[in-house]
């Protein structure tokens, strides 16, 4: 993918090097999650609150001290995005730059698609983090993988996941990495269209098996939306030979059946919640071949749930 030298998005919060700043928990597509953190009672909370306020007024970020490794970092940043930990070069700075470029490309494509439909695309924020992170959907660790949180309309990624794709899953290549981000942005598009809110509402009354089956449809549509973005990226002349194959391979390698075979040696179809390798590659390719949002109706096959 020809991404070097292209414009980067400003809608990025760089929380790398922030000492964690969160607690371990679940991530992914699911609805907002809440965790009660036990403390030392009301007096302890008041003391912590006063300490945090004093530190913040002094220009010091209190979160690493209260929740992280005790290091002191300034809260003063320039521009519209957070640059905590970004003052010194890091090994993953190139991956961060790549992610900002991909986000910018998704912003341009989806803004144009929404505009053609007479709507305005509200851009998501990309959060780069190390190890663990706090979101409106709860707390998540890098082990959760990249995820989108509808509660704050942000995409979260620990950049080490790219290395995981390369080494653990055998899905290397920059367009494979771009597929991952564009899939999460696809969830943001679903949220703007009202699909995610309706799914989260409906699954409250579903059995686990029904919820898993519906989740598969949601995930496959996000794959298809990623393919739609890929089509417009190709039309810009940004793709190189082999890029499409990289994305299709990535979709195949993270299919539920392939992951289960790799981890436990057998598959449990009723537990699938993202789709099989064949399904994921198929729906990405469908979006890529057509470049049309209306070709991504995973809910009308064989029945229409959301009226999409």
C-alpha cells in the first residue's frame, strides 16, 4: 500500500507510554461494560480527588500516579490530539504514522459516501495505547485486540497487534493491517447508521446462541464495509500488487473456525461470533468488488432483521 508521505488524521489520541492508565477487562464490539473498583471508602475517594485536582492544576497528569507506574507526565499538549509519551522516538512510531494515514483515508472515503447520501459523516477518534486502556465501554487489554466502542465513538488499538498479525496469525503486509483498522471503522459506520444500537438492544432478549449468530452478521457487515473502503482506496491508485491478497489472507486467518482450530484443535460453530474464514474473506471481497454499501446487507441473508 502506498501510504508513505500521505496526509495523517488529526483525530488521534496517542496514549502510548501512559503507564497503562486502565484496568484489565473486556473489549470488542459488545455494549458498554462497567466495573466497580473497590477503594478505601468515601474519605479515601475525597483525598484522591483533592490530590488529582492539585496535580492537574499544576500541569501534571495524575492518572499514571493514581493508576499506573507512578511516573510524572505533563498534561499540557499542543494541537487537538493527545501526545502523551510521544516526545521521544519509539519503535512503533512508523506503525502509528501508518495508522493515522489509514484513518485519514477512511475519513475521506466515508465522508464522500455519506455526503452522496445527503448525510454528514462524524469522524471517529483513533486511540493508540500500550498494554491496557480505559474506554467508555470499560477497561480492555492488548489481549482483547483492536476494538470499537460505541459509547465514545472511538477505535482502540495497541500497535503491537500488527506484530501479532505478522507472527502469530501469518497475516503480514500493510494492507492486512489496514484491513484491521478499516473493519473497526466499519463498526463506527454501523453505529452512525443505527445498526449497532439496535443490535445491542435486541440482544438483551436473545439467547447466547441467537446473540452469537447476530454478532456474526454484524461482524461480516463490518468486513464488507472495510472492503468498500478498500475499493475506493484502489481507485485512488494506492494499492500495490498483492495488497488485496494480504487483506483476504488476514480475513481468513482471523475467522472463528481457523482461530478455534489453532487454539483448541476443533471448532464449535454455535460459539462463532465473527464468522468463518470463508465468510469473512467473502464479505470483504464483496465490498471490494462492488464498492457499494447496499451490497453489504448481511442481515437479509436469509432474512432481514434491521430493514437495511
